């Protein structure tokens, strides 16, 4: 029941916001924040009630819907889904509370955010393929309006590009889902049955095509090089909080989908192609980092680091999928690392994009060369940016390291060369973030930034909470790792 | 309990930064020194009572702490060195606000990060597995970045800090690989697992460890990051070169030497790197005219000698030289800072503070002599030990070590005479006046000089026996002729140093190149610039080609839709519709004319239906997107309704 509450509550909040036209901006924001926090609370309760020694999926809710074609309302979580969903809910609260210019339409803005929260959580909580697909597509709609209506620059164009590109990915996904569905007897969209039966094991070309379609769909969403070009443009024109959600939550749907669908349901096929996936991930890691280094626009640079970081996640998933490798501990470590990377990247890049939003609110300018010497003028902003940047470059003691270390250590046992080349990514990331910090905060203060304001309480409060999460995961990740390992241990077991 | 050694300085740093807003210079120095002192006491207790520590992150990931022989030496030496440096920093670097009571936030941050630096280094030397080691290894690097970029307002400083961080982080990558290799081979990250690896993985792990150690210890080809690190304030350099950061590399080699030396290429490679760095670094020191950079080159060279000792199979000797070097090098950096305060620059040729600060000049003289390797100072003994250790491998190695010792005697003499020598007569009038050193500054310096002097006791046989007893590591047996050769070279070096400083400095392109690591910094910068250029190129490629391909596809689709399909739609699809309608009309007319209709109603219905259908079909082809969408959604709704009804039935 608790999971249904977690996604229904924000949906009802969105409807309520749409229905009460007289609410002021402050009222709408408070209401939205309260609703989002309720949803987060529900997920925390689910976390507390999660039994690491129990079955794979817990808190399962099931309701008859269309039994003749095997569709039912099914929700439930394993440790991986719960960790990512809770992080997402936290990020939504942060995005809602973070101050932003709502262009005189606060109700609509918060309603769309809540709608997006409901369907995003739905993606992570669904145990029914069709339900998963519906939520997956609806999330595009929410983000389309957030970028198109509250963005800057050329928001309509970016939003349309984002929508069409990722929608094309969804179509591949739909084909693959139908392919999976048709392989079962009796037909059902129940994910548990699919994971249990591995229906496509050993079915050659058919399985390969379904796998290809699934991976294409998720690779566009993740995104992997060369299917990534919708991402930077969408980010640059999106308002700060929407960017945070886009990078922190929507990208995770791609990698989460990889774990939930191809990884769990088509183990044999994935194992066959895991090296290819690993190589694509390596390209994303190095290419993403290098292109990020070449950007002079603050937001584009951070957007490209997302491609680099999601590359680590996919690398971990690919290593974990290599069934033929006897080293089960290493595969489990890689999968756990990939999941921690999702959570860590959500918090870190979420914080970085919110910071971008603060820059835009003050100067309407993302050009790195127009800044400098802000460390004295805005010490709080500097402090939080330095922390997030170091977390993103994988400094120990912060969340990113826990993830990347596990991915590298786990992958090395299976694909040593991918790891040896992949670690170069953290060197380039370090270079680009130190360069970013230098150009924003160090050196001399340009004259036009004399009136630059430091963070307001609402801003540093939100960033403080996210930073605390980053620190806690970095220093004592046990809480998170226990939850994730409960599921990764079951998932990598050879059936 | 072992965690307290790490947590006290780390938490102390946080508390000092957050809670020290009201503190002045004295308060800051005192609280920081107290934290270091507590750490020192705890380290002493830990060495005596054999504490351990551990915390589990998950089933596979566990952080474990354990004191080893090498770790004990470091754990005590680090706070011992940090104590005078912190006291000096409080007085030398912390500036006061306009109210003359509270310290500026920069000063508070500097003191806090210095403490964190000590804590991270303690974690590094206590680690008993590669995960903990890697955490500490990277934290030390981050602390040094924060310390070097202390004066971030100057444009060049953050660049230099980034360079230092990136060069050492390149080495850190080796440690990532080493940790991963140990995990792949043993299923865990403990140091013990290293010995259990098979040959291939062991080779990879050791190569990674060597890379990490070489980068941190500023060995060739990474030596020049120490020059970049000179952008940091003096106390930072003093700590960085003596007991933290640079020391991490030699610690790791000494700690793991028994396992590392099982690969046959380890010893020759380590000796070659160490010896090359010692000799080249010595030459760089001889021609360098920037006081701190001279000392930085000397640091590389001295750590090179320690590498030789480890390579020759005597990690204990390397540890002893580390201790002796730590005290004297910290003191020399502090001395360079005092001289800079007097003249306003680090140019050696402008210094010559012997006349103004005779007492300090004397103390610095002791440390310079120790750096030169002059009997009977402690550093001389440990250097002789290294020569003897090298002699165990081959005689020519011992001779080369002695030659490196001669070079260090030369640059030590130059440093002493130029920084704290008597001014030349013709220059005496040009001396500007600076503030006298405070008691904390000169006191710290004297303390370090005193310890350097005290270390002379190791020449006594009883003291040597005690060292051999306390440290369960072998010492090398020195031969008399080696000692004589070394001493001759040292005296020769000192003599040449005297001559060099008498002469006016000549500048030539070759001297400058030698003083700057023979172009190494340029090479490293070229690599960095290459990476940035590649980044720019790829960014353009990404925009124009990758995204361009997408845009091209979109444009092609639009063109197809607009020109071809629209025409097709008009001419073929719509024509079909019109044709059908016309056919219907014709049919109806035929029926009506001939009056042979089966029934009156049928043709009329067909006409009307087809007309109506044609009309709607034409209307639907409106070219307006929202009409299409409405149509699609209506269709979907119908299908869904059918599905639901079907399910019901």
C-alpha cells in the first residue's frame, strides 16, 4: 500500500493545484513541497520496512485490471528500485523548494513538477511492463512542458527535440516490450514472471533483436554516445530545478530500465553482448569527459559530465552481466557500484544544476569566461559548488567515490582493459571541474559582478540537505549498501 | 581506538573552521597546536599499546587500520613535524581583520586545512588495506590542492594548484588499478591479499603502486609538480615536503617492500628511478635561484635516495633518512619564508640575511649542513646508510649515491650562503628592512634545528643498536672507504658551493633549462594543453557532426513530409478519394437515369455516404497537426474502449 501512496499522493497534489486557481505563489509552493515531502516520507517508511534478507520484491501491491491480456496494476520494489526512487523523491522535494522564476504561473509549474514526480516514481515502482511503459512515456510529457513553458533561450525547440528524440527511444522500447510479452505463455506483463522464466534464453536472433531494441530505447534515455545530443540542449534551456530533475531522475530511468529489463529478464543474451555494451560505456566515459572539458558554457559542461557518469553506471551493469565470468563477488560489486552511482549522481548533479539555476537567476549568463573571483563575494555558493564538484570528480569521503570505486574494482576482475582506460575518465573529470572552479570563483572579480548576491536561506538549505546526503553516503555508505546488496546478490546469482 | 589518530585532527579541523570565528592569531595557533599535540600523544599511546581499528561498509568493503613498523615511524613523525609548522603558520600567514582582534577567514581556513592534512596523512599511514589507503591517498591530494590555492585571488595560483593536483591524481589512477587487481585476485582489498596474487595480477598491482608512489614522491618524470606546488604559502610547503604528501610515496614502498620485491624488475626499476631523480634533482638544485624551488628540487633528490634504499632492499634505512630529512627540510622552508619576509621575494640573490638575523642564520646553518650530509649530523649518517645499502648491490651504485650526496652538499651550501650568508660589501646598503620574525616563527625554526642537531646521536654505536632494536628492519653495514669517498665528495661540494656564490650569477639558456627540470614542466603543460585542445575539438565535432547528423535527419524528414508526401497526399491519396466519390456519383447517376435500381434508397445512401466520406477525408487532411493528434487520440480511446469492453465480456 505504501508504494501506491508514494506515487498517488503527488498526482493528487498536481490535480489539486490545477483545480484551485486562486492560490498564491507561496501557497502553491508550500502545498507542492508538502505533498512531495509526504511522498518521500512514504518511501522512507518503505525503506525502513524493507527486509534485506527477504524476497527480491517487497511491498508488493497487485490489483486486477485487464486479466485477459495479462495487464494488472502491480507495484513493488527491490533494493535497487527503492534506493533510486527514494533519491528521486528527495530530489523532487529539493527542486520544488528551490526558488525559481515561475513566469507568473506558479500553480501550473508546481502542478507539472508534481505530475512528473508521480510518473517518475511510477517508473521505479512498477512491476508491470505495460505500466512501466506508460509511466516511462508520461514522464516525457511532464518534462516537455516544464522545459517548453518555463525554459529560456529557445525552449520550444529544445523541448521538441528532447521529446521527439526520447520518444523515438520509447518506440523501440515498446516494440521490445511486445516482443517480450509475446514470448510468454500464457501472455502476461508481470515482470516477476519474466524474471523468473527468462523466456528468451537461447532463442538466438529473436532474443538479439529484442535486446537491441531494449538497449536502444534505454541508451537514448541514459544517454549513451552517440545518442546523447538531445541532452545538452535540453539542459541549457531548461530552468535549474527542471534540469536537476532531468539529470537526477529522468536519466536514471535509462540505466534503471537496463537493470530491470534486459539485465534481469534476458541474462543470457545480455551476457553475450556485455563486452559490446561495456565498450560503448567506455566511449561514453572518455568522450563525455573530453567534450565536457571543451565546453565554455557552465551548464553544457555539467550536462556532458552526466554522460560521463552514466557511462560508469552502464560499465558496471555490463560487467555485472558477464555471466560467463566465474567471479560472482566481482559482478555483484559492479552492480552495487552502478546503483550507488545512480543515487550519487542524482544527488551530486542535482545539486550542481540547482547551483546553475542560482547563477541564471542572478546574471542570466552561463558563460564561464564572464565570471571569476566570486569566492569572496559568495562564500556559501563557493563552498557548496566546491563540495559538489569534488564529489562529482570522485573524491573519497563523498558519494561519487563509493560508486566509482566499486564499479572499477568490480569491472577490473571481468574486463581489465575497460577499467584501465575507464579510470582516465576520473582524471579528465578532475581537470574539468578544477578548471570550472577556477574560472567561476578564483582570480579577480570582474566589475559587473560587484552586486552578485550570495545564496539565500532557501537555496543553501536545499543544497545543505543534498550535500549532507552526499557526505553521509561518502563516509558511511553502509545504510545504502545493505539495501542495494540485498538485491544485487539475488540478481547476479546464476539461475 | 586507532581511529582517534585520524578523527582528532579531522574533527578538529571542522570545529576550528566552524567555531573559530572569534579567535585571533594566538587563539588559532594555540587551538591548532593543541589538536596536533593530542594527536601526537595518541600516536605515542597507539605505538605502545598496539591499537587496531576497522569499520565495515559492506560485506566486501571494509576499512581497516593497523600499525606497522613503517606506520609507527610516520604516525609519530607527522604530528611532531606539524606542531612547529602550525605554530609558525599561525604567526606567519594568518592576518587580522580591521578590528585587529579576530583573524581573517582565509587564515582560519588555512589552519583548518593544515589540520585536515595531518588527519588524512595519519589515515594513509595507518591503513591496512587498499581501499582505506586510496581514500587517504586522494584526501591528501585534495588537501594539498586546497592549501596550494590558498591565495586564490592571484590569477596564476589556482592554475598551479590544479596542475599539482592533476599530476598527482594521474598517479592515483595507478592505485585504483592496484586495488582492483588485488580484489580480482584475492576477493578483498587487504594488503595481505597482495602476496596471494598470481604473477600477471601481481605485476599489474605493483606497476600501479609504483606509478602512484612515483607521482606522490615527485620522482621522474613527475618531479615538476613540486614547482607548481610552490604557489602555496611557506608552512604548506614545509609540511608537504617533510611529513605529508611527498612522504606518502616512500611510505607505501617501505610498507609493502617485502611483497613488492618478489617481482624481479622491482629492484632495478626503483633504483633507476630513484638514482636518476637524485642526480637530476641535484643538478636542478644547483642552478635554481628561487629559494623554495631549490628546496623543492632537493626534496625530489632526497626522496630519490630513499627510493634507492628501498630498491636495494633496506626500507628501514629509507625510513631513517625520511625522519632526518623531514626535520631539516621543514626547518629550511620556514627559513626561506622568513628571508622572503625581509626582502619581499624568493630570489636567492637578493637575500643574504646573515647580517640582520644572525641567530636564525646559525640555526639554518645546522640544517643546511645536515642537508649537505656533513658528519656528525643525523642526516649524514642515514645518507651513508643509503650508500652502504646501494653498495650491497654494486659498488658503482654506492659511488653514484655518494655523487648525489656531493650535489646536495653543493646546493645546500648555495642555499645557506645566499639566503643567510653575509651580504657582499657592495650590496650592503641595498638591504630593505622587514619586520623582525615573531617569537613563534623563530621558536619553531629553532626547535626544528634543535631536533636536527639532536639526531646526531645516531653516530653513537649504542644509539644505532637501539634503533636496530626498536625498528625490526635491517640496517646496512657501512664500509670505511665508502664513508671516506662520501666525505670527500661532500667537502668538495661545499667548496664548489662557496666558489659559486662568490661569483656573479651568469644567465644562459642552458642554466635556465637545467634549473627548470630540463623542460619537464613544459612537457607536462603541453600534455594538458593537448587534452584541452582535444576536448575543444571533440566539442565542435559533437555539435557539428553528431548533432548535425541528427539535424540532417530531421530536415530530411521535414522535406520528405512537406514536399513529397504532401504532394503524394494531394495527388494520389486525395485523388483516390475524389475518384471514389466521382465513381459513386457516376454509379448513382447511372442508377437514377436507367431507373433500374434495385431500390430507390441504396444508391442515394451510397452517394451520400461517399460524398460525406470524401468531405471528411478532405477535411482531415488539413495539414494542421493538432487535428491529426485529436484524431489519433480519439482512435486510441476507441481502441482502449473496445479492449475494456472485450475484457468485460
